[in-house]
DNA sequence: TTATTACTTGAGCGATCGCTCAAAAACCTT
DNA sequence: AAGGTTTTTGAGCGATCGCTCAAGTAATAA
C-alpha cells in the first residue's frame, strides 16, 4: 500500500512489489489476480483506514463541528516524516487513472464518495445538535469541506514552511467555524 | 503537452509522442534531449499559458478582487469537453513526480510558486485599491486562494453533477467576496 | 550539376515491463 | 516414513520501454 501510495500505480513495478511483499511473482499472482487487483486491494486498505479514522473522529467528539474543524487543523501539521506521503492516495489515483481503466476509476470514485458521505453525516449531526442553522445543507458543506482537504493535502506536498501551512489550515478551519454564526 | 497533461509523464510512451508530434524517435531526440526534457518543455508551455491568462485576467479587470472571484466561479463551469483535462497539469505532475527526479520537481514547484505570486499580486492590488482591509496579508490570501483552486479542479475531475460544481464554486467565491467586509 | 551540410528515418539495442508455469519445497495426513 | 496436497520458486515469455545511429533524404552552396 505504501509503495503504491508514494509511487503511484504505473510507476510501481512488480520488482518493487516483490521486494516490499517479500514474495516472488508466482505467489503474488496466486494471492492477487493481477497488479491491478493488488492495487485495488491497496486502495481499499487505504480508504478503509481513512474512513475508519474519520468515523471515529466524528463519533467520539462531543461536537461534530469541532471535530471537523480539528481535522482540518491537523492537516496543517502534516509532517513529511510521519506518513509515507502527505498527499491523499485517492486523489493521486484519481489524477493518475484514466477513463481507459474504468474499474479502477470507479473504485476510487466510490471511496471518495464514501468519504464525502461521512463528512455529510458529520455536518448533519452538527445541524441536529443546533451547531449549524437548520437550513444548512450537509451535502453541500461536505463537498466544500472535502475540497478544502484536497487543496490542503496538495499544498502540504509542496509547502516547505510549516508556519505557512499552519496558518493556511487555520484559515480554512475558521471558515468551518464561521458557519456557526452564518445566516 | 495535451498528451502529457492527460496521461501523465510515465504513462505517456514515446510511441504516443511519435504519433502526436508526427515525428520519428530520432527527430524527437534531436529537437529535445530526452523524454524528460520534452516533458519539461510541455510543463513550461502549460504554465506559461496559465500564467499569461491569470495575469491578463487580473490586469484587465477594473477590480482585482472581482477578477479573482470570477476566476473561481469560472472553475465551477469546467466542462469535460472543452479542455483535455479539468485537473491542473502542475498538480498532476506534483503528485506524480517523486524526489528521485529533483529537476522535474523543481520545475513544477517553481511554476506553482509563480502562480501563487501572481495571485498575491492580485490581492495586493485589491488591498491598494481599498477593496480589502489594509492589514490583509496578500501572500496568505494567495495561498488560500490557490488551495481553493487545487481543490476545485480535483472535484471537477470526479463530480458529474454540474449544478453541484457550480454551487461549490459559488461557495468558495463567496469566501473571497466576504473578505471585503471582514475585519 | 555536384559537393557539402542539415535533417529525417526506422530498424533495432539492451533493459524492463507484467505475467506464466513446470519444477521444487513445504506442509499435511495417515 | 510415505504419499498426497498446497504453496513457493525463479527462469524466462512476449511485449514494450526509452533511446541510438548508420543509412537515406532534403536543403544549401559552389
């Protein structure tokens, strides 16, 4: 998963995978059907963890809105050391995979949609808890939040100044907070 | 350029390039030094156009802030037909190119920095024109704006509902407008 | 026209790609 | 230990990769 995450699908060769998995080609093709199927498994693993993390983060917090805000803030502290890549594997895959591989693309799209739905659930909880106006549209807010996350993780990929990243995450998190007092 | 834009660097083969350029391998390697150098030329062409477009958009408009807002709004109408890809070639390249190709990476980073600087100039003009508070930080606003653009273009890559995209762009554009009355 | 230079061609190089499969090794069961 | 089953192995397949270069073609100069 880490290998695919960092190098992308087509830039990861079977030689790389053999070394990372400590398996010989025959075993790899016995366990998975193909390189594409292996990649799909890696995608599922990655997305599953992300979805679990997001679910827990929202469910455990007393305030859903604060949890969402904290998540954005945490992206501002993304270190290049703690994780294989600061960029999102789903986004990297979305940009790499073309229409000529519809199956893979649909897997990516499905996971992105699941994440968006989780975010929408969080916003819906915030609305139900009275943290947001009753007429706020969770789906719309979720799409906006996800757009922030996309942008933030890409900025993290290029930004070298930690303070600038921190400020940026703060600015975006404030947008979420400001929804509270918005009409 | 279009080929690299759509397929990415490593997924574009010389056979593809031969057909697109209507040149045989020898001529390609006489005109450019290598596949990497050709890609660099494509990057420069793409970024140059984007930078020119952005410069003109800001310079021609009576209000810099309105121009920046309009730019975000226009991203909401990105059609999958009019352009080769709705995603930004610079971002795609940033996510694809690893540290093991520092030259290419630096080219991408330099172009992204140039775009950010152009946006900062736009915000600086807005401050000078009194459209924004005097203590607004153009560099910070530019980084935020660029983050919006990154996120929007990625959403455009997956979103199928034009209305949702339009609403999303509207939401983000409104964030820029709201800066006017912010303290 | 002929000699010289500049450019184009495409066969094909060595390397690597994703992948297969017969043989070997490891693991059971009796 | 012996026989049967499952798993692992790695040599190597055909295809394609980025790239080279001797030979051929076109353009220019004398």
